[in-house]
């Protein structure tokens, strides 16, 4: 069945079984007429060949129990159609009730006349499509209807669908690839003497084949960056300050240029991102692991992303409204508190120098790095692991930790000031076990913040929830004193008239 409105290719379970095709696990939702959805768990790959021409192409199919009802919905009489016997029909039984563009190289059409369907030439043979006059079995009046018509389900089929809808089934929220990523994390994650976690970068099976040469491209990007920094002294100052801090904190180290590059290496281009709303770091250096190598694949293409392990932001905010005493904080440099295994740091190399007159140096980033596909998973999953490891000593903190974190933001609370102070202290001790520091504490009750240093207390008038750079449009603000949420907008200035055009 050729369907010009269909995005995926579909095959029935029965056909895939008959052809003995190898099944692959997928997690895809198919949406059809009326926005009805169907979850598909398997796919197959096979070839389509024409019985008429020397045409062949490889196609991925999603596997479904049934693709469609019988088309046409009933047999159609073709008496008087006068289809030439010289035409090779793609489907000789097109008129019997039974179960793109690359297919039409010539697009030749033959009209049968009147209200009869047309014939369209394709690589599979001539396709019959269009309207046809026929007599419905329940009525003697002629009706014109589409050959490719949607038939109504029988009562038996409707009842069967109802029972299937009511069936209980165990659904794994992770795809096969995400489950493999989770297993890889559990198998490879370790710790050091300081309590910091050491993680591995999850790779796809063809990792070494996909990853090509990247140094020359990173060098060109660095030279462009350096010229930009020379043109903007203020930006250069902030960039240099960020990189010096990276070195001083031991988050990256210099290596010799002559170091062996025979094993997999990747050079990360980098660029600045400026966030004026941040109360701590206005300028952040972001590393581009999506830059293509000589093979056409990037590091991100060769790494697994990993599943989402935290609740959605809306869920956290709704839960946040149930607490009488609100408590908000965030983690200082969350990604950089987690170390990357020594066998993977060669994939996090950068080119850098503080002066254009000095030779370009090679550095390796030693911690989880912004811009890598699995970084978000590695960071948030490590927070969960920290909670699991501390469940016996910090039970209150662990429960809050698992339910009230979004990326590096803690958005929680309790029902009393005493419980909030106890929760704050337990959270601080729990994170300290993993070398992680909570900062910018804020509450709607100032008594909760007693005993904290000034540099540990966040803004006490307005706190903007900023999960990460990729979700900047949320714009949700919390006012601690009245304990209210609001949206701030800078679309209209005070001296500008509000019109539809300016708002859009």
C-alpha cells in the first residue's frame, strides 16, 4: 500500500515473521488519524525489490500487529474499466478487499475516463488510484467512493480492541539503549579517596570507527576564537579568568604535544556563553562535542546520551507549592565535581594559550564537561548514586534529594522551620561526602538561613529557576517573601506602546 501521507514505513508482525527478519528494539510512538497513538517496540530492516524493473532499496520498517483494515473495504467490480493487458499492474488484485516519490520516476498517468480511477506508472508497476463507481451491497443506489477507503471496524474488532486497551502491561520507561547506558554506569562508576565519583563516557558499538581526526578543525576554531577575543578585551578578560580557574581548581591539565595520539582522541572546540541573569558566573566556556571529525561523525555521535533520571520541572514546581516552608539551593559547579576516568580524558582535549605570542598548548579536561551528549545523564545519575550511598546516614536528605532536584537546582521544603533547618544540614553533609557543595540557600522564612555565611545565602528577594543553558525560556521566578511564582518579561519597555507586533 503506497501512502503519500505516511512518514514511517510499516510492516505487520506476520509479514516480518514470514520473511524471518531480525528484530531490533525501538521506542517509537506512531500517530495516525484523529491523533490516535500507538507505541511501537520493534523495527526490522529489509530490501524492497520491484517485480517489474531493476529497482531495489533498503528500508527500515516499524513492526505493528496490523497496519490497516482491509483496503478497499469490499470487493470492487472492474467491469468496463478496460485496463490494457500490456500494463504490468503493481497489485493485480487491487480491487479485492485484502489486507514515495522515488517510486514514480516517470509519473506517467493514464485516465480511464469518466469517474473511473487513474493509472500511475511506478517502479513496481502501474498503480490504480482514485474514485470508482460501484454499488454498495446494502443499497441499490450507485455511490462514488475512494478505492483507498478507511473501513469501519466490525463489532468483534471493536470489542477486541477494547479488551486490549484494558490489558495490564509492564512498560519499561527506558529504551534498550538507555537501559544499556544505565547498566554501563553501574558497572563502571567508581570513587577516589576523597569520595568523588569517577565515571566513564558511554560509547556506541562503532565508536572507534566513527571517530576520526579532529585536531585540525579544533585548531581553526581556536584561531577564530582568539581573533574574536583580541577584538573584545572585556570578553577576553572573562574568558581568561574562566580558564585560569579551570587550571587552578585542577579541572584540566596540560599535556605534552608529543603525547601519543594513536588511541582515540578528540579535540573539543570551545566558545563563550554569556548569561547576564546569573548571580555567580556571567561567562561560561562551553565545549562543542558536536563538531564533526574527518569521518563526518562527531564525538556526540559516537557517545550514548543516557536516560532522564529526574522528574520534570513542572512536577517539581507543583510539589514545591505543597510546603509551608520553602527551601531552595543549587550545586556549585555540579559537572566539575565529577571526575572522568583516565581512559576517557583523551576524548576531552582542548587547544588553549593565554597569549597569541605563546605556542598553542594541549589540555585535557578531567571532569564531566559541558557540551558532551551524556554529561547531563552522568551528572544527575551521580547525584542519585550519592543519595543511594547515603540512605542509611541521611534518610531525610535522601528522600528530598530524590524528589526535589532538577539538574543542579534543589527546589524543596518542609512543613516547619525546625524541619527545614534539619533538612538543610543533612543535605549539606550528604553532598560533602561526594565533594559537592550547596550554595545560594534561599527560603521564605529567614530563620531557616540562620548559621550560614553570607556567601552561602542566595538572593533574598527574587530567585530565578535556571535549570541549564538549554532551557533558558522557562522564565519562572520565585519571590521568597510572599512565596509566589511569576513570569518576568522584558518584551515591552516602559516607553514603548504594547502592540501585537511588538509582543510577537
